């Protein structure tokens, strides 16, 4: 019975994928969307069932081995399913938010001729994300890891007739392959050194094998796994693909590039916490990279004018804060922010999609404004989520972000300052987005103004649910109760100290809240009181131009990597390949010439053939006689 329910959890989205591939176009858009959504809802229901079962019993469900997979010497790998505390938490928001986004997509993608293909890709993504989360070993995780990367590529380039979107899809795919190579090397090192990739086995083997602290391969393996996480979770230096991924339809941005796939790196490091706890130097690298990523991405978000690009850089920045917590061993704090971030960031992306839908594809905030009266539900839900991401009490982001900053304050004051500055910037640019989009007068065309309207209920209902979760989501780990910390304790090798509310904690909360309010007031003064509207691209000068152009990181990569590779490719194509072609053709010419001369001997005269035969035989006999 239990095995059947596990298979239902895992395979239902894949069945939805197959239906939309083979029958979606004939079935029609409504049925295609309904089947695709129902498939994920069933997986969500199964996730809730297993979560309740675990929460009631308090014991993790044993590993379910579906079949033997690989047997190579002492290395044995099963295809197993692990439904423990960490897996089930991820399943709940992957399938729960996934269900809402599928429902949203029924209306958002209704006019697209390839709607069935879109739902097929979304269902396939959910299937691979579930595989990533529930695998009992690193190799099963890697299947899901590569699968979500494939689906990301397919969905970023979904509108493939636009070459820029195709380029963005290729960029995401290639940059993720760089990180994935590191991840794969880390898997190989662990398999070679410990003879297992199973989480439970490694959890027992690694601390015992590393008791002498002499295993140099352990930090190398941890660093390689972290490189994989930097690619998937868009950290420096592999973060530039995520903003370009906004080329995909907005539901894709909400599901894959905000709430689920980009958190895979956090999931993997948390899952392997027993490894990273033994490699403190790698943990320090993770914390520093996370803090710098949070600051750099937040600063870029200050001047972006594309509504989805602002949210994209916000996502990169928030992921940086999660890695800051991971690098300090605060795994539960990072997971807490993953969950609350999934609520408010999915709502913000879907809200931006609602705005884009109302403006018939317009994404430039300089051409928006005054939308709060005509789109009250979209405005209210996005405002709630903006308050949450800014860290305003009592919304969800206040509790999770403050936990990260408290941990940073205890471990490293410099990183606490960096994280706090990034948080102030976040409050500024998020309210800049709200003010430019919803306040003062409308700056678009008269035709757009005439057709402004609130989005349909299939779009607004997921917004309302996500806004409610962004409001109360912090309750799962309030200081004092710390339900999430207690829930995750069984999967952690080292117990994280829970924060009780003392004078220091109240002081840090006050500082963080004051910083958020400063950012909001700063944005209000500039964009509401002064009525400032961002300049055209060519009018931006000075350091602002550097920030607006994202510190020219893409241009740097183009000069350092892309252009040399293109030059090398052109050299091979225009010089080396023709030269090698001539060499190969020369061998063919020589062979052909010898053949032309040789065929002249074939006269068809039997007498000549007999004469040659006798001469040859005499030559052989003579050689044998003289050799003796």
C-alpha cells in the first residue's frame, strides 16, 4: 500500500506529462490544463498524507527500495525513496506552490497555441524535482538535478521564435553544466573513497573515516558539491543565467526560478550537512560567497527597470542570504528562509505576471504606474509579499531573514553588516518596484490605459493564497516555539542553537526593522514625494551606469571566455579544418593514383596472368633456396 502511494506521489506528474505530449493538443486547452494541474494536486495530496503520517508518529518512514540499480565491485547503489523530514518539507512547497502555479497558468497561457506543450514541460519539471527531493542517495538526486536543468532550458526558451529567448535558454543550460560538473566530481570522490552514495550510509561512514582529520579528499568533495550548488542556486560566479531566465513565461519564473529549482543547492547542502560540518574552510567559503552574492545582486536590483529582472536579482540576493546561513552551520535557518521565500517570491512573480497580462506584455516599470485602483487584488497581494521580503513585522520574511542576520552577528560581524546592507537595499528596490508600478499616474499608452483591468480569478486566487502564506508563514518557527528547528533535528548531525528572545535579539530585530523602514522611506521620498521616474538607458552616467549594466560581468565573461572560444572555433573552421581536409583528400588522391596505375595491369589476358604466376613462384622458390 505504502509503495503504491509513493509511486503515485512520484509518477502522477509524469503521467500528466505523457498525456499532454500525446493527447494534449487533441484534448484542447482546458482539458490539457486541468489534467496537468490535477497531476500535481494528487502529488501534493500524497505529500500531505506522508507529512501527517510522519508528524503523527514522529518517526521517519524507512527507505523504500524500488529496485537494485548499480553493482560495481564494492559499490552498490539502489534506486530508493527517502521520505524524511527534509524531503517532506520540500515536497510540500514544491507540489503545493506547483499546484497553484499550474492553476494560474490555465488562465495566463490560455491564448498560447502550444499550451499543452507548456503543461507537459511543467509536469515533467515537477516529476524531476520530486525525484531530486525524495532520492535516497546522491545519484538519484543527480537524475532529478539534471532533469530540472533540462526543463529549465525547455521553458526559458519556450517562445523559441525569439532568438534572444533561445540564447537565454542556452546560457542557463551551459552555466548549469559548469556547476553540475563540479557536483558530479564530488559524487565520484565520495563513491571512490567511501564505497557508497547513500545518505544514511555516508552519514555513518564520513565522520568515522575522518576521525583523524587527515582525509584531504573530504574538503575537495565538499567544495565540488558546493560548486554544483553555485550553478543551480545562482551564486557568484555562476549567477548571471538567472536574470536572463526571465525570458520564459512568468509562471516558469515563479515556479522554477524563484520557489523550487533554485533552492536545490540549499537542499543538497542541508542534506549533506554531516559532510560540510567537518569541512569548516569550505563552510567559510560558502558564507562569504553567499554574503557577497546577496550584496552584489541587491545593488544591481536598485536600478533595474524590467519588473521581472528586479525580482530575479532579488531572488539571487535572497539565495545569497540562505547560503550565508548554510556557511555558518545554521541549516534550519536557511530552510526556514527557503520556505518563506517560496511563498512571497512566488506571489511577487505571479503578481508581476498579472500586471504584464493587464498591460499586454509590457514589462518596463517606467511605462506603468497608477495600477492600484484598477488592479486592487494584484496590488494588495504584491504589497503583502513586498512587506514580507522587506522584513517588516509580523510578515513571514521578518522572522526568517532576522534569524539569518542573528546567526551572522554571532559568527562574523563583517558578514552581518554585509547582509544588513543587502537587506536595506532589498527594502528600497522592492518598494521602488511597488511605487513605480502601482502609484501616481499611469505612464503607458492610451490604448493600454483603456484596456486596464484586474486579472481573472484563476490568476488572482493563487495570489491571495500565497499572500496569506507570506503573512503567516513565519509561525512555523517563531522564537520560543521553534517548531521547524525541532522537526528537522533528526536529519542534522550537529544541533543548531535555538534563539531565545533576549536583549541582544530584540536589539538585532530592531536594527533590522529600522533598516527596512529606512529603505522604504528612501524609496517613498524619491519615487512618490519627488515623483522621480528612471532615466532612459543612454542618460545614465557614472557609477550608476556600472550598476545598471550589472558591473559588466556578462561583458567580462564574453571577453574572457566567449570571444576566445569563438575565435578558436573560427580558426578550426577557416584554417585547420580546410588544411586537414586537404591532407585527408591528399591521401585519397595518392591512393586513387596508385589504383589507376594498378588497374592497368588487369588486362584480362590469361597468358599474362600465367606468366606472372610462374615468375612469382620462381621468385619464392629462389628466396627459400638462397635463404638456406
